[in-house]
C-alpha cells in the first residue's frame, strides 16, 4: 500500500487579467496596471480605471516596497495543504504606488507584525508556471 499523496495547495488561476499579473510574477517582475489617462495604479487588475473610467492600462513595474496595512493570523488550516505552516499570517500591504496586495509573510513571525511596518515583496516559485508574491521586512541596502 502506498503513502497517501500530500494535499496540493490551491493555486491562482492563470487566465484573464489575473493570469497576466501572475505571468509577470513568473518572469520575476512585480507589475501593476497604471491608467494612461490619469496615472492611477490599480490592483487587482481590471479592464477599466476605477478613478477616471479610462480603458488604456499599462503594466508598469512596482518598487516592491510598502508598509503593512493590516493582517490576520490563521490558527486553523482551512485547507489541509496549509496545516504544516500554522499559525501563518495573511498580510495586506500598501505599496508605494498606492495599491494594496494580499500575500503571505516570510522571514518574520506573525506575532512580530506591526501596522506600518516597512516590507518588501519577494517572489517565490511554486512550480513551472506559478510564482507567488510574499512580503518580508524591508532590508536596508
Ligand atoms: Zn484613470
């Protein structure tokens, strides 16, 4: 009798605009949409600018730096694939461009999180197609 397979993590779908965001991540680039008409950034990606209604949106690189806006700490696995990581934090980061990104946390214990903590995005490869953004405390260079 063989061992049961480890549960697979749910991964983002790679179609549509969400797929475009993740293809940039897979290429090692954190990119957000910016409206060509008014310059507003937006995330998650959409077909139209929520600020002015403009429909010409360019993908532009992000600094990857921001501050912790809010977070939650999960103590019960809502999916068996995450059971080994408990407790883990899901963080909302406000990036320098003004958009907010929901991600996991790296290189910091969840109980050390603080509002406005400076963080930076790190891209972490999951498989051949998917690279996920996480945040970690900002490293001064
Ligand atoms: Zn706009």
